[in-house]
C-alpha cells in the first residue's frame, strides 16, 4: 500500500493490487480525498485565480488503520510506502497507525517505509516492491527491494513558477530562488538523499528548460535501459511531446505518462512537467 502522491497509472495500481490511501485537499470549508472527490481540472482553475486557494492535509492514523484492517483480512503482511517524511506528516501517520494495529491485528506484520521522495520516483519504489511480491517475495524480500530502490530513483521537473511551492512551504532548498525568479524557469528535483525540493538549474526560457531536463536524464542513465514516468500539471500536450522525445532518445524498459493528482497540483500549481526515472543495474 502507498499514498496518493505516488502518481502511479491506475492500470498498474490494479495489476499489482496496490492499495492507495488518499491525502486530503481542504477548500471552502470542505475536505476532499485526493484523486477521488475533486477533479484535477477544477483544482487548476482555482489555482490560476490565486484567490481562496486550497490547502492540503495528511490522512489521519485512523485512515491508515482502516486500510490495515481491510488488508489484514486477506494478507499475512503489509508493506506501506509513503511520501517523504521531510515534506509531509503522512509517514508519521502511517507509523502511528501501525502501533495502533498491533493489539487489534497481532498476527499481521506491518512495515512502513519513508520513500524519501514523491511522485513517480516514489511510484517506482512502490511498483518494484509490488512486482517482487507478485513474484513470490515475502514481506522481508519486498521491503529489501523497496529500500534498494530508494537511492536509484530520480525525479526532476520544470516548474512554471515557484509561487505555489512557496505558498505551501515546499520550496525546500530552492527557497532562495522564490523571490527572484520572474521569467526564469526553474528546474528542481527531490533527491532521496535530501527528501526535499532542491534547486538544480535555472533556464531563461521554457524550451531551454525542457531541453535541459532531458540532458540531465541522459547524464544520469547513459545508455542503460531506463524506466520512466512523465508527469504533468495541466500540460498534457507538452507531456506527450516529452514522452515522444524520450521514446526516441532512450532505451525505455517502460514509459508512462500521468497527470499529477489534484493534491500535487495544489502544491506545484499548473505548468509543471517532470520526469521520474531509474536505470537498470
């Protein structure tokens, strides 16, 4: 199981029986479950107005406990992988729920892992653990696969503006750029060594930023087969262009395109295009 910030395509969630606990979006006094109750198109309409913008919240420990409870009816063990604990309290909520589950479900082993990242790089950690389980790995084996994936994944993105990350306090080490960037297009990443947003480079145009994004990926993967997930925040055409470029330029073991979940859009605003990837050993 994981949380909704993994941004995995629905067909992969279904194929590998990955259960998702949604984070929460708060707007106008109402609470919405990420990816379930509020269309992502509506989120971006709200964000563009820059008035009465939504905020986000983590699931409660009870939300995780309820999922543990449901899964314990058909599973001997549960591996829960969450968004980086540096940027979210989700990991702590999942840990607290595990403590609550010990008395209620003493025969169900539960492990909780902080992925140290978000979006597709977290998604790939989850996916490889799920693939290991599908191939017969037990809890220890699946956990080892997940932990071995953490240092291997990358998530690098071009952001249209740091305004939205700054308002939610998610700029991390890129905060020094937030006040000075006007038409400059920032390239940022969330390396698992940091677990937070880190500045990579600044480009003068979006075209140069997108070109540099693929160059960074090429520098990191070389000629190795690569697993790739292209993300976008209300930029489907540009994401498809990037996907096509990657398909030609790289030896892709798998290549997916997904839109950010509504909650991710609250933090980045519209305009992001990013790539999560890792190379085969």
